C-alpha cells in the first residue's frame, strides 16, 4: 500500500461507494462504509433495512425479511469494495482525499470488476425491516486472481457468517 492510506482507515458515504462499485439501487446493499482499512485488509459497512426495500422477501403468513441471497450479495459487495479500494491505493489513488470528498481521485482509473466465485454461508437468523445490519469482511488469502474472505453480518438478532471467494485481477 502507498502512504496515501491510513492504517487506521477511513469511512465512505453511499455516493462514494457508487463511484467504486458498479452496483446501483435497488441492488446496492451498502449504505455506508463505517471503516475501511486496506492496509489491514478489512472493511466494516452498514445497511439499513426499510420496509419498502426491494430486496426483502415477502411470503404469505411470514414477516418480511432480507432474502438470504441479498444478504450474501451485500457481503460480496463488501469484499469487492475492499479489493477495489486496495487496487486503487496500489495504483496511486489518494484514498484519504477521496474519503474526504475529492471525487477527482478516481477519474483516471478504470477499476477492474470482480466476480463472485464461491460462498459458504451459515445463517443464524433472518434480517427484518427496521434493523441496521453491520457487515464486516477481512481478506484472509490471495493467490493470483483469487481472493478469499471471512465475512459476517449482524443486526439486533440477525446473523450470518460466510466465506466468500472472488476473482479479481491480481494485486501483485
């Protein structure tokens, strides 16, 4: 990493996340990055679940809840965002200036896309409207273009733990 990122990390708002990720609402599952530390290979984000959220499953005789697929997608977006931010730091972007609002930091970069290769998840409870999910991810292994993460999401009583593998051009 370059010295343009702080080991202590930085935060990002939704408009900044949209500059780094290709996802757009209603598929975008991240509202805010609470803290990202590319040097420490970790990211913590949040997602508020509203009653009208299009990613909620609605089954007869059951309260609405975030579909398991949408929850895995949110965690995969955390992983992809971390990879992209690490790539940008290595390519010379000043991520601290970007996090402070300088969107021009990303103008000269064409960020590669990642592909979800595999996920293994264990669900402990469903996520319901009115909750704020706390999503976290940590890069645990990189080999060539494959990157493995441990990720989790927690709300008041909702929880999922997963291992996610993404394909993304090597950070070499």
